[in-house]
C-alpha cells in the first residue's frame, strides 16, 4: 500500500489510478511529482465557477448590471401595465420611485464602494427623496418630511460616525461592542426626540433616558476590560481562573 500523491488515500502497489480521486498514481521518488502538482492545480481551477474567478471590481460591476436590468425592466413593465389598465400613471409611480431609489443606491455601491461619505450621503439623500415623494403622491406632506426624514438623518449620521470610529480604532475587540452600545443609546434618544416633536410639538425624553442609562455602564465595563485589563493584567489571574 502507498499513499496517493494527490489526496493521500492508500492505494494498492500495482494500482495505476487512485480509487478515490481518479488521479494517476505516481511514485514521489520517480521525479514526476510536479506532474501531480500541476494536475491538481488545474483541477482546482476548473472547479471554480466563472463568477468565483472574477475580481471584486468585476463582481460589483456584474451585480450593478444585473440589478439595473431587473429594476429598469420592473419600471417599464409596471408603467406599461398601469397605462394600459388606467390610461394614465396611478399606482405605478410608487413602484417606479422605489426601483429608481434602489438603482441609485446600487450605483453608489458600484462606483464609490470605498468612499463612505459619498455612500452615506447618497443613500440618505435618495431615501429621503423617496419618503418625500411618497408624501407627495398621497397628497399629505406630513409623516415623510416631519418624521421619516429626521429619523433617517439621525440613523445615517450615527452609522457614519460609528463606522469612522471603528475604522480608526487600533485594536478591535470589546471596544467595538461598547461603541455600538453607545450608538444604540444615542439613537434611542434621537428616535424619542423626533417622535415626540412630531406628535407633541415638543421634545420629551423618557424611555430613551432609561435605555442610555442602561447601556453606558455596560459600555464602560467593556472599555475597561478591553483597554486596562488586556494590557496591564492577566485576566486569568484577575478573575482567579
């Protein structure tokens, strides 16, 4: 018995091919081990699909092209159905607007994948436009402008700030969870502030204060464990493990 140079399974001495992988059995001492290596590499390359062989840029481009075809087709189909059924544009304006915003966002990802500022501003602007247009379509400029857009702005600003902080952090560990807790607490303040201003025309904070009071001690403990104990103390000895 001797091992197959390709997969390692034991084969008979007089065997010409491996019963498991099907590769020809070549003795390592014959000097033909390069033949096995080349065949193995070609087999792995052949196993890869065309999509797996694409670079990240090519994958983004392909995703953008496919999503663009699907969304533009959806826009045209819904418009034609609406025009034939109603002789004018009615319900299709909602689907057209949503598809247009989705296409704008995929375009941002396609052309500016690493520019976080452009991505966030573009996404916030396009989604805000969507909410405003939905208000216009319903004939009631109320919740989209006064509630949806402010909440959207708060969410995007916090996401941008949190992403920037995480990127600049030299050591990533429990501090990332702590930053996320703080962002969650601030977001809860923003939600209650915007909603109370929309409903009562005044900023009244109640439950969000409880949320942020709960997450701040947890964040402080996580920061302490990450920065102090990790550098200056052996955790096992500190906790007597």
